[in-house]
C-alpha cells in the first residue's frame, strides 16, 4: 500500500494513505458532534465521570475535542500495528511498512509466518496492545474524573473505550483480521497451513457478508459496508495466494518457462508495424528485445499501441520498449516470480542464466496453466502434491 512517508519507528516506515487525510476530518466531526451524548449517556452514568456537558459544547471546543480524539484514536491504531510488528520482528520477519488509511491501519509483512505458534503470537499482540492502552486510559480517566477537568476526562474516557472496542472488534473471526488469523493459527495445529487458510477465509467471507448486511440495514452505515468489502476481498486474496504457494512448492521458473526453440524475441531495430504483425500472427502480447545476444528491454502490445497507426512504419521497437526490466533466473521459485509480477504490475519476466544471457520467458499465463495442471494432477485438498505426481518431473 503506497502512501506519504512520515518517518520510521524501529526501522519500519510509517506512511499515511491519501484516504486517511479524508477520513480524519470526518472522524473529528462525528466525534465532536457526539460529545454531549457520550458525556451524558456513557461516561457520567456508567463511570461517574461528573462531566458538565455544557463546558464541552462551548465555542470551538467540540471540534477541538473531535480532532484530538480522532488523532489519539489513529495513534492507538498505529501502536496496535506496532504490537504485531514488534513480535514478528522478534521472530525474524521483515515489516515493509505500516500505513494508516481509510479503515484504520495495516502492517505490510514481507512474508507471513506459517508456524501456527508464531502466527498466534503475532495476531494477538495487536489486541493486547489495545487492551493495555485501554487500561492506561482507564487509569488516567479515574485520576481526573470529577476533578474539574472535563476535556481531559472526555478524551481519556473516549480513548479508553475506543481501545477496548478496537481490540474486541479485531478479535472477531473476520479473516484476515486479527481474530481470523488467530482462527487460522488454531486450525493449523492439526491441518496444513493452506487448508487452515481456506477454512479461515471461508469463515471470514461469511463474516464479511453478515457485516455488510448489518451495514446496509442500519442506516445504511457506509463505513461498515466498506469494511465488509475489504474483509471479503482480503480473505479471498490471501486464500488464493496461500493455495498458489502450496501448489508451487518445489516448482521453479525453469520448470514452467517458455524457452529454447519456442522462445520468441524481437530486435530493437524492428519497426512497430512489423512488431504488431508478429503479435497478430503468433498471438503473443509481449517480447524480450535482444541485440547481439543480449537482453536490452521488453516490449508489449500496450507499448506498440501507444504509437499512432500512421507512424508505426517509421517508429522502431527501441523507441517504445521498456529498458527497466525485472528478470528471473531458471532457479527462481515460481511463486516468487508470480509475486514479482504482481508487485510491479508486469505480465511476464525474461529469464536469464548465470551469465546474464536470455534463456526464456515466463508469463502469468504460464504460471496459471502450470497451476491448473498441478491441481488436476493429483493435488490434495490442502494444495500439496502426492508422490511422483509432479507434471514437471521434479
């Protein structure tokens, strides 16, 4: 997830997504509009806070309170994500970044732990931090309540409740939320990681549908609907990634790439018109560009289509090709190649040998075809292969 980098904590880049800048004033307004209700119907009767609500509604006080509470809430969300990250880093996992966005915060892991004991500890760390913050908030609230400090009492009371609710909500079994990851970790005690992910993802998607219905019929509450959508998409996406990873276990790029006599290349001196003619005849939408046996770039159909039709005879491949090329080697793990394509938004990778010479090309289509073959060649329900069933002879 991209965003504006604010700095780093423990070496972890901290970012703000553009949606955060939109949602922060909305939260500030909603909290500020609700100060009287919270004071008179929650803090005073439940905790004996003794807040004089009239003081909180004077002048710009509601807006200042709302802004302070909203900033405090997202700060607590950041600490929640740092809780996950600190435990993961303790076990040697790398954290790419923590980003605050529309629906809270997300810690982006370079790789998720597959050991259920480690995942369980990482998953519960965030809610434990939130509960601890709630306890600290309650201690501060108890000290100032009834002491003639209504603004401090309100803010501490709000953050106390917000952190407890944050912990409780995150522990619901909506994979990939914290509760869903706890569920997967517990399931993985007696099942493969892939199978545990599939079950947790189905539970998560069911939870997302229920949450979406609640959001639709309670207002509608668009924030709940949006949250349900992202939970559903997140559960489906992570389940797919896990099944792919299990299926490609032990499969390298060299097993599935197109190489040898089937490898098609173009020259940087070819015209764009000739290139498009080849694409039509050979049904390829991307080619490595090779000059004197060396890989010098990649050219795709979209590159060729960027040239006006009347100019295609005059324009050459080297005028439109990309020279910033991501590559793989024959020994690269197939799943790693797939993730590289996803991260960089490319549909294919040239494959180079130890000497840097082009020896093949691998595309998303190659990988998906290989995945289908693996799945139909004796894969078990958890995505693992039975003995001697690999279609690639490994």
